């Protein structure tokens, strides 16, 4: 596939993004097969697996017994098995935790490394796919399978597509896309996830935060009415007491420091008297054009105001403001 791509490391905000495609090497594809796959996943995941179809995907989560999230994911049904997508850094640990209770179930859980995963986004990206396949995309379906190529449509923060297939089926499509779009890397897709406020579950984050405090309820990633699953009792108590004080948001500021590490770093608010308050914690970040940095923050709700200015505890010279309002 390297014959059809060129290197481009410039990352844009969605409003400035030209039509772009990218190899998503920071994400992994997990497949689940076997007679008990639906029953087993329903006892592990926070969503009702029975609601997943071949035409539409769902967002969901896998939690530990204390309701802390191992990973979030996007899941759908393809042929006789389930497929879902997670960050590569959490894949191995997640599969280990998911397999713990599978000894007496007819289920097979594995990372499918033969699939290739690409992203396509930017102005007129849907038209590009329609022109290649000579079809009109069905707006009611979020999962399309065309010529052995799986296409997932995501609407936040802009219309974008996940493209999944075996390498041999992608050659002609990538050749066509390469003539119409610019190539970027997986950080561009990460930027779009940060803008959409979907929590980025890297290995540093997994197992630390309860589901509601990662704003996953907003993505309909939890079902309180289905049967038992791991973490359900804690999550239901948390929900009934209405004690969640956090949201996921993105903040933006200028930065020339491309070597800093921000995950788990506190973000602070300074009031008019100069007093500092801990407003939240950084989950992920990406450097964007020009000389800016976009942070994903797990923020306390009472600090989520458009006019507020924030600082990283170790980088007081950078001013951040809420980006997604």
C-alpha cells in the first residue's frame, strides 16, 4: 500500500480539514466468534448486544467489577461474528480481561491483524466513495458493506468514514482515493475523536475512571435495563445518586513544545484573585496546525464555561480555552 501514499504530518482542526485519508495504525480490530458470543459479550459489555445489527454500530464499554472502564469501543455485526475497534495500546490487556471468564463458553476472542483499517474525512468525502462505488450511500445505515469493504459512517465532529477490509480488496480504492485526497497519519483521526469528545482510552487511562465520569452515557454506551454485566451494580448506584461531576471536553492553546507529555496532568483554573483550582485532568492531546495544541480533558462540570482560561500545572505559559461549545 505504500505505493499509493505520501507522508504528511500536518494535523488540522475539522473546520480546516481538506479531504484526507489515513492509515489508523493506532487502533486495533477485535473479532468475536462462537455459539455463545452474544450471550458472553452481553455479560461483559455495558450495552445490550441484542440491539446490534448488520446495518448500524453502537458505542460501548468494557468495565471491571468496580465500574472502571477498561476500554470504550465501536461495535457492529459482520457476517457470523462481532467486530469492534479499540486503541491498540489497550488491546492486549482488554482481551486478557475479557477472556478471563470464557473457559466454559463457546466463544473465541482475538485481534484480527489481517484486516486493514483506514479513515477518510473532509469535504466531499462521501461523494468520493459514491463515485468510486457508483452508488448512493444509504443515510439510514451507519454500516455499509460494498465489494467486501466495510464502511462505517461517523457524524462527529464532521462526516467521516472508517474503512475496513482485507488488503487485497483495498488496492483499487486506495489508488482512487490517493488521486483525490491528501494522506495524513492516525493523529488526524485522534484529533477528530478529541474534537467530538469521545474519551480516548489509552493504556495510561484504562481502569482508572468510572463510565459516567468519562461522559460515555452521552454516547449511549450503557444500558441499565438489560441483564447483569461486570460493574453494573456500581454503575447503577452511581447513576441513581446522580453524583457525576465530570464531562469530557476539549481545550485549545498555543504551544511550541512538541516533546511534552500531558496524560494525567492536572489542568488548572486561575480566578481573578490569582487563586488556582484543579479543574480536571488531561486524557489525550494532539499538536495541530499552526503551533497549537488540542487537549482532551476530563473536566469538572462547574468549570466548563466558555470564558474560562485554563493552564497546565507544569506549563503556566500556555493559555487554554474551551474549544467545543
